[in-house]
């Protein structure tokens, strides 16, 4: 397996305040990796760094054999990193269709394929994003990322705050994406659902990669120690 994304020893700062002290993580082609850790441990900061919304200071972020240092976020997206950000962030006053088309880039993902994954988006194609339910907005955020035809899909807390039945729909979709061979990096709090979709776990603690291993290797003791579950 070859590494699609390789993050090695990165540090990152918010002003003078250091948030990352040495994060390592690899996502191989076709792999789903779950980035885990308690609140405030550095998951979102790691993702912002990968997507070039923040710069790392030390270490390296390589994607598809390109060193991402100094690359602005729109160029990172063009390389094939599709982000579903925490908090969804769709264009509220644009319709479902307009939101999707604004993100579109040539490739196998188009409106029909997104509609097949999330039939509710097709039903609501002419509705403004702000009139959608939270779950539908989340589907739209995932659809937007897919419309960029990413090589790597990054999901940051994609099921946060959603009703259980809607969460199941989102997890089913993520599973389908994984089965289709898409490489995925996912942050979520739900260990049960993560264990169904991920190949490997990477655990961050206080801005450092503290543990990484296959899903089956995360013992109850480790989960208790790093995740408090
Ligand atoms: P959560 O699960 O709560 O989203 P997380 O693991 O994603 O947590 P981060 O959001 O990456 O954690 O935060 C890592 C550290 O950076 C924390 O100490 C946090 O307080 C700090 N931090 C995050 N965002 C900012 C910011 N905008 N300015 C200053 N410090 C920040």
C-alpha cells in the first residue's frame, strides 16, 4: 500500500499558543483512518493543517507525493483533498443544487451520483440550504466535498448533534464511500460506528500522536486511557 497522506512530526500554533507538538499519521490509498482523542487534543487542528487552513511549523505534510508546506487551501483542494468541516458550513441562501454545483469539478462524482447516495438531497434540490434539517445540511456538506472529486475525503465530526436515525444514514453513506475505495480520514466520537468503517485508528493526546494501530488492537484499557470511554 502506498501512502496518500503522510503527516510526520507536525507542530502548529494559534499565535503564541502551541496546539500540536508532534502529530504523525498516514492514510494509505483506499484506507479509512479514524483520528481520535478527547476534546481539545488536537484533532481539528491536525485537519486544518492538512487542509492548509493553518500552517505547520515543524514536520511535514505530504499528499500524493507533494509537500503541502506553503500551499494555500484552494490549491490543496485542487490536489484532491475534500473536507467536510466541523459545523457543515453550506451556503445558506443557495439551493441544494447551487451548493453542489458551486463545488463541482470534473470527475466521476456529479449531481446524480450524490443524489444516489443521498436521495433526500435530490428531493430538496431547489430548497435553500438554510431551510434544510441539520441532517440534510450534513448530507449536503458531504455532497459538496464529493463534488470536488477528492482522492481523500476528510470528515470532521460529521454526525455531531444529529438524531440517531439520521446519524445511521450518514454512517451508511460513509460505509458505502469506503466500500467504493475512497480514502477517508474521519473524526468522530462514536467508537462503535468508527469501528465499523475504519481500518486503523490514530489517537492524539495533547497534540501528540499517542497511539496508532488496527481497529482490533484498541483494547478497552487503551480506549479508557485515551478516550475515556
Ligand atoms: P474537539 O473534539 O473539542 O473539537 P480537538 O481534538 O479537535 O477537540 P482542537 O480544536 O484541535 O482539538 O484544539 C487543540 C488545542 O488548540 C486546544 O487546546 C484548543 O484549546 C486550542 N485551540 C483550538 N482552536 C483555537 C483557536 N482558534 N485559538 C487558540 N487556541 C485554539
